[in-house]
C-alpha cells in the first residue's frame, strides 16, 4: 500500500510538473505573439512618422532653394538699377544718393546666407564640372565678340529647355547636362537665363549709347551747316 501511495504521489507530481511546463510554454508563446504584434505596430508607426518627415524635408529644401533664387534675383535687380541708363541721366548728387541706397540694399541682401547642397555621385560631379567649364569658356570671351557669345549661350540654353528652341542646340552640352543631378540642371538653366538677360540689357545700353552719340554728332553737323 505504501508503495502504491508513493507511486501515485510520484505520478501526480509528474502530472503537475507537466502541466506547469505546458502553462509556461503557452505563456511564452503568448508573450512572443503579443510582443511581435506590438513591435510590428511600433515599426509601422515609426515608418509613418518618417514618411511625413520626408515630405517636410523636401518642402524645406524647396523653400530654401526658392530663397536662394530670390537672393540671386534681388542682387541682379539691384545691379541692373545701378548700371541702368536712367542712372546716367540724373544729377551727380542724385546718382550718388541712389547708389548709396543700392549698396545698402545689396549689403543687407548679402547678409542672408542660403545654401542647399546637392547630393551627387562621382559621375554627376564630373558632369557638373564639365558643364560649368563650357559656360565659363564662353563667358571669358564675352568682351571679344558679344554677338558670337550670345549665339553660343543661346545654343547652350536650348539644350536645357523642353521648349522648342529658337535656334540650334549644342548637342554635346545637352549630353553633359543630362548627366548632371536634377537640381544642378535647374541651376545651370537659371545661370544661362541670367547671362542672356544681362547680355540683352548690355546690348540695349550699347544701342542707346550709340543712338545718343549719333544724335549728338547730327546736332553738331546741323549747327556747323
């Protein structure tokens, strides 16, 4: 009888131990399951936050680029006013006062530092350097032949625009620009637009000056007659 009781107790103990082990295993499985679900939810929430931040980062870069362009535009406008024909046809005192104001505005504009760095790979960096060099070569020869420089710059600009160009396109320059980063392509196009505007303003100034000289000569001839 005693042996039977001992065997029964041992069997009961084994059953309880097995039940405890099963409960522990079930608890571990439930813990893993709940933990996995929680981790998935947390990961999804973090990913959603990063997606929203990415939109804000791009909007921030766009806003900074717009400020960068606005700075360039302001400096160009101030420079154009200082070199306009109207400035040449006012009194010395008025011109000096206006130049002081223009210099003050230019100085305040230059105090604003805006820089948007473009992420480039090695090929895009090389393409940008090549495109910049091609433009610089034309700019350095502006004074030698203004008309030829304008034609060449227009051919470069035609390679950067999707519109139907008014003249020939520099195919070599176009292939170089295509290799640049998108942001660099936009900056190259803006630089060419600025150069062409400045050339146009210079041509107008030269034409007006020549017309004035011609009028003065004609007036002198009439007086002599």
